C-alpha cells in the first residue's frame, strides 16, 4: 500500500535521522566504484575489501585502502569551507545541508516542549557543523548543535553530553523556553577527532596536516585507481602492483591512527574511539526504542552490519516508524531485501533520482508548492 511522508504527522514525534555519504555526494566521493565484479556485480570499497580480505591478498587489500584514503578520506581532511563556497557544485551541496537544517529547525519550533532531535551520521566530514555556524553567524535562527563536546580552548567528546539541553529563563526565572537543539552523533568517527590520552578531543579548525599520509607511498597506485573507476573493467583487470612489505607496514601504521571506522572491519583501531563507537550505537538503540519514534534514513546503504542488526532489533518497537530514502529502484530492491519482514518500514523513492536536492524539495519540505511531484513510498512487493 502506498502512503505519503507527511511532516505534519511526525513533527511531535521523537525524530531521528541517519545520514550517509549520499548527502555529501558532489562535495566528497562515496564508497561506490565503477568497476564490476567478474560476474558483472556492482562493487564498492566495502565489497572489494571483503573479497581481498577473504582471499588474504595483502597487496590488493593495501592498494584498495590507499585508493580509499586518497579519494575519500584525504579530501575530507583537507577540506576548505571558503574555497568550497566559491565553487558552484560544492556550494550546492552546502546549500542542501542548510536547507535541511532550516527545515528541521522549523519543525522543532512548532513544538511546545522537547525541542530536540537526533542526527546520526556515518560521514567523517564536518558539513553539518560548518553550515550550522554559517546559519548562526547570519542571525535569524536561535538553536544549538550539540556534538557531544564540552570545553573552551580544547573541546572534549563524551557520550553523556548528548543528554543535556539548553533553555532560556526570564529575568526572575518564572518561566523558561527551550532552545531548539540538534544532537549530532558521528557513528563512524570524524576527521576532526583526536586522541588526547584517554579522551577524544574535537577541533574543527585544524587542517589535519600532521595526519596526512606520505604521498610517496601512493605512486604505486598508478593504473590501479584508473581501473576502479572504469565501468568497462572487472576485478580480474586490476593490476597487482608490487608493494614491499615495509611500504605496506608504513601505510597501515599511519592509516590506523585515523579516527574513523574502517570499511569491512567496522571498527576503530584505538580503544578510546572504539568505546565511544559502541556508546553511540547504544544511544541509537535507546532512541529507536522510545515510544512514538520516527527514523528517517538518507544516503545510507546499511553496509555497516552493526547498524543494520541494531535497527532490525529496534523495529520490534511497534510504535517505531522507519522511512528509508532510496536513491533509485536498484537501491530500493537491495534495501527492501534487508527489511522485507518488517511492516513498520516504508521505502521512499521519486520518479528520477532521490539525491539530497530532491529530498529537500520533494520529501522533507514545509513548502507544499515545491511538492509538484508527490513522493512515492514503495510498499511491500507482492
């Protein structure tokens, strides 16, 4: 049965989002690849990493993650906000984040109390915080983005900080007004995280220059990366470029220090980050088990097995309604196969591609004039 996604039906619920790399596409690459499997199957960084890991091919595995670092991680680490604003395509992505945040704040303002929601994201970038700063600087919106940090010259991340909120009181404290709050939870880490003893320090102004991996190592990528982004090539066409043992060790020693979840292994390499990761997964589980919860996913493939299994368990909550935004029909078919047993899951598509622009204009919008083409929520297949 087809149903419509209506903001008026969810504004007073416990709203949770899961935002994946699809939201930042155009500004940063996703994990998708153009190369096909030998059986013509679609491949991603995750699927290839799983194959090479299973085959114990250390060289191809290392080359793949060198490509992943250069194409996906380093661009996020060296991101320059002002430079991005001057580029038409990049500024369009940032504008989408702004539109999303402004719409979300409008929803929270409608509430009389509990004016907060949760954005869980697997992205390493700081798009949400950078754009929120711009909105606050211009004025006109009063809100809090709670990224779980506290401090002044140094800000430290703690899970307990997501349980707090800010309110304004009158002069004589006879009344108070809640300030709209967006809890921003990075499930897979962030390039702005740093290990500081047994704590996680967050610094959005640092350019990560000290964590960049030596470029001399990436000369061995010649020819390898070109095959990965060629839709006429298959896995068997990948060149097995020679990597010396000490070169692989040098790369992995630097790579494993990055504060991010590693695709296919789905874990951090430092205990302090690993502990926070599981605390955030518990927070996600806790929020989805609350009464009258809404869970909206966008740009997320559910490749993370921990998140996938957690969400499946949470769907036992009969008052939880989940909406999965599917980029196209192929993605719908893939994700539908994961959740086909759950009646409280709806799948949202549009006639063309459901990118972040279409999401803001046709799905998540307060402006009915924008919704010229009503969104389609695909129900269970017969």
